[in-house]
C-alpha cells in the first residue's frame, strides 16, 4: 500500500522534528508528502525541505490569510521564479477566505487570479483553500480558466452542490480528517466518484493540543483513507491505489513525484 498526503505544511514543524515526522509517515505507508508554502519565505522553505527528504515534494504560493497590504508585482515575480524550479510540482496554497477578519477581499481576488495565471503559464495544477467563499471560488476558477491546469479544493467540507460543480470543472476534492467526524461530509463523500477524491492532512504544529502525540501529522492520512474505505465499502488498499493514482493524474507534469512514486517499494509487499 502506498498513500500520498497531498497537502501539508511541513515547513511549520521544527526542523529537528522533521526526520521523525517523515519516518512515522513512512511507517504508516505514506509514500509521498506534498508540502505547501503559504508565503514567499515558507515556499522557499518547502523547496528546501523537499531537497532534504526523498518523500517530500513542494508547492509554492501565497495563502489568502497571509495577504497584507497588496499583492504586488514583486510577489508575482517571486512566485513565478520559485514555481519555475524543476522540483516544484504545484501552485499551493492559494485561494479565498471570506471569514470575518480575513484580509481585504479585493486583494484576495487579485492574488488568487494572478497565482492561477502563474499556474497556467507553467502548466502546474493548483491546490486551493476555500472558506465561506464557495460561489466566488467557483466563479474565479471559471473566469480564469483554472480548469485548464486542474487541481483540487483542499480540506473539502462543502456540500453536494459544490462538490458537483468542482467535479464538472474537472477538479478533484481533497478530504482531510474532518471527514471522520462530520456525518454530512460522509454523505457527500458517498456520492463523490472515488476517481475524483484525494486525501490529505493539512498538518501543521498544534501546540494548543495537550499531548504532542495528538498533533495531526502526514501519517494520519491513513485514517482518512480508512474512513473512505468504510464509506465506499471497499478495502483501504484500493483507496490508497486510487487516490494515489488520482494525485499522479492531477500532477501530470510532476515527473519528480511520478518517478519517485513508481520506484518507491510497495509497502504492502514488505
Ligand atoms: Zn493548508
């Protein structure tokens, strides 16, 4: 069995913790981890981490909640430069967040549109964030023709209508641990074709949790796969095979991940 965690933030963990975090993931049969930057600095860090660990692949982008005064031309140049590096496999994390106290929506739209533009220029998929902004996100995806590069809405917690619209546009739906505790989301998932599903943890350090062992880490992507297996009434091995295949399909141009994944031992054989 070989799982892929298609969205994490490894750069937020202490560097000294990473070998253990990655080892624990490998023991849980996670063969590849995609780590997404949220700023220019953390995107650089994601690239650096990917160079130190065979199993890690970077995405670059500026998260909507990290936007301050404006999305400058300088930001566009910097993201374009980073995204042009061979090892970068996607534009992520980008998106729209319309929660109260989120950054100015005008700036968010500009950043989202411009970063989709970079993805199109470089033929990279986008993995995007969406909170309280479903209709606007779908509209921007259409207007900017993001479906030409494809991608996924990450940490999906939307309803059937949103899932259907994303799938119609050719996007994947990426599910995280909320699936385990949200009956509504389980119901929606039962109607999403498994060939449109990806799995992820969105893991980052969680010091607000009482015990360190309770922090979400890439190894927990296996729990998400288990829940999908239960909902779809199939084996976890099948969920792993299909969701990993879906991720590789999304990342058509990510030759680094593809060759790594194909040469990685099949853990179920060990
Ligand atoms: Zn994230």
